[in-house]
C-alpha cells in the first residue's frame, strides 16, 4: 500500500512537471503577443442657438463734436484745441452698443442735420459651446500566474479536512492545479485538476 502511494505521488508530480514544461515550450514558440486595441468612442455636440432678435438703436444721447466744413476726415471733440474754429462746424455723434447672448453690435452715426458718417460692426458669439466627449474602453487582459491556495472543510461533527494546493493559470484561458488533502482520519490524498474558461 505504501509503495502504491509513493508511485502515485511521483506520477502526479511528473504530470505537473510535464504540464509546466509544455506550457513553457508553447510560450517560447508562440509568435508576438497580440494585444487588442482599445475601443475609442468620440461624440461631438455643437450647440447652436439660431434666432431672430430686434435691436433698438438709441437716438437720444449724443456727443457734440466738430468736423471740417469740407469733409469729415477730421473730427475734433474739444473746440479749444482747434487752431482755426471758422473751418469747423458743430455735429452730433451717436454711439451705441447692442448686445445679447449671440452677438454684439457697435453702431456709430455722425450728423449735422445730414448724415455725415455711419459705421456698423459686430462681434459674433456663436457657436457658444462645443462639447467633445472621448471615451476609451480598454480590453480585458489576463496574465499567466502561479497561485498557492488553501481549503478547509468538514461536516456537522467538525472541521477536520485541510487542503493545500498550487494552481497555474494560463492567461485566463485554462488552468492546472494540484491539491494535497490532509485528513486527520485517513492518509493524505493527492488531487490534480485541469480546467478551461467557458465565457470571454
């Protein structure tokens, strides 16, 4: 009986060694590791606010300025700084800034009874917001590894069963394990296991 137990232990050890050597040879012979590229999802959202709005230009407040009689190329705001006041005449300058969430409009009008000069400029604010969301989903990766484990068990009378073991996991695809079951009532038993991953 003892000889049979020793032969069984040696046989199990030889099986485990053969599996480890086979795995090392497969690892050496296999080509370059193929790693799945992560999935990249990009979502873009531009918020446009197209609408029609009415602006009211103020025509009440003005500033008195002085313009040359022969044209409006020169505009003076202070009469005291003019060398020859007879060459200038009085005019009114109307300025206004019209603004909402989408646009700023700047208006300028110069009048002396007639419209001498008029300017209109604007600053556009749309699109107001551009949102870019980038999501990177990395694929699951599994690494090979050797694990030690222990189990304890029993029945209603007590916990009298203790197991020690080793498990080799090959990148989450398959595993091989050896377990030594130490039972206080009988001789130790040896267990070899093999398994594969069912779902990816």
